[in-house]
C-alpha cells in the first residue's frame, strides 16, 4: 500500500469511527479540527484542566494518532486519557496527567 493509499484508508477509518462515537466525544474531535475549544461537557468529561491538557489531545487527534473510538473509550477515565496521550508521538506535553470527575 502506498503512503497516499495508507493516508486515505486512515482518514476513512477516522471518519467512520467519528460517526460512531458519543456526541461529547464528537464535539471534542470536531472542535479540535476547527481549532476551537469544545463545549463545557467535553471539557469536564475529558479533563481539559489547562491549555497543556488541550494540546496533549489536540495534536494527536489532528495527526490521527488518537482515533475516535479510542478516545470515546477513554471518556471519563483520566488514567486512560493519560495513557493515550503519552503514547502519541505528536503530544508536546508528555508529563501531563488527566483526571476526570
């Protein structure tokens, strides 16, 4: 598979997953893609306590390193969110820890 085909396949999978996640997860992802902060519910449910937290998710989401289904599974779980961002190469804040209510 060529790089272009691989990129198309990843984009298609990302879009497919985006249609299958909860509305709060979709709001976070769509907000990131629009370079905006999400609604209050996403801020709380994903533990976006600071700009660092937002950026730790922002870059991996935009680079398709964190896919919608994985993000949806981590919704409300600070430890899982922390694990996701620490595994992402594009995360500029490796030390960030997420906590959710």
